[in-house]
């Protein structure tokens, strides 16, 4: 499919690009998001250093465009078709190049999370190089594209989790909790595991999360049964290295980065929770 923005999905339809990045220790990490919905454009930037947020910007007053590279909102600008480039001109400016590695990871429109959340998308795990705050940066990350018409009257929260270990190993998970659900057990989960550079859907993914008093994610565990007949799960465990919360009007975003361990490998990645307030 074309990578040009889509604006033909009817009421409530949105299309977004998300760039997430972290160095090997999770000391410098961040998220940059460009979105289109209706007649407007939005941008979101969060940058952490040493576990603390050093740049936060959200702007929902941008003008729409026919190409992603023509969007100018929240100090963000992007270009390229793989590798992709994204730049931010805020208090902690960055210029980063995202070079894809391995096979793309798709959220199939027929998957449980896509059906429950009204969204579909595709992610590319990337090598990320450039500068952040004037200092050289090298790490891993993800460039994601998502589109659809989420119905927040039917959803309570949405989770997006990524872990990047090396050029050949990564995982991705999306979970949607319906409005009437009460716990993790009632969520619709879709996950994929990248091994040897190839991505495979996970037949059964189980996520458990520990929260603090303000309901922010602090630690997590994963059990991934890749094949439907697998007797043993691939297990991963992570703990937060940086996080903050943003008020997005009707929604609250708890944006966090985790350090992950899985099958003898260590990595970093993003674990976001978007919830209705």
C-alpha cells in the first residue's frame, strides 16, 4: 500500500506515523508522532534523558497535508522512504535517521486487537543514528504507521509494547481493553515476534503489568506461545527506565520506556498505555 497519508476513512478516521528510539541503556530515548484526523494535523514529542523527561510538546493545531514530508506541526518534520528521517526543532532538538532492519511487523486487520481497536498498521524495527540535543546518538527503534477509526466509547484502554534486542530479534504487542472489561484477562491481544530477522505472529500472548499508585506501568512480564501447539512459552521481563504522563483531553497517555530481558538477550523498548479518562 502507498505510504501517503490516508484521509478517506470517514468519521473518526485517523492516520499516524510514530518514531520511537532508545540507546542501548535506555538513557536517551523518545517518541515522535505525526497524526492526521479530519481537517487537522497533530504532533507529539517526548524525549527522556537519564530517566527524566527533558522535552515534551503536543500540538493539535497543525494544517493537513497530502504528503507526510509536507507536515509541519509541533516542531516535527519527516522525510524519506526507508531510511526515514525525522527532525525536531524544540528545546532538545534531534535529527535522526531510521534504517529498517528485518521484516516489517504488521497488525493484521483480522487480528483480535485490530478488530477491537478499529486500527491496523505496520511497524519497522530500525537502526537509529543521528544527534539528540547536539550529541551523537546510536541505538534501536521503530517506525510505525497506524490508521483506522478507533471508537473510545467501546474501549477503556490501548497498550502498545515494543522491545528491540538486536538486528534480528524484537517483539511487538498491541492490546485493547473493551469498555466493559475489568482486567488484563479480558483484553484482545495481538503480538508478533521477530527472530532471525523474520516476523511471525504469536498464537497466544499473555501480558502482566505492575503499576504504581497513579496507575503508571512500572514492570511487565510476557509469555509468548508462538505456535498454537507450543508447550512452552518464550518469556520476557521488563522494568521501567523512563516515563511520564500526558493529558490529551479525553485520553491520558502514559508513555514509558522499559529495559527488557528475553532468552539471554537484553534490550530496550517502549510500553505506552493510552486510556480513557
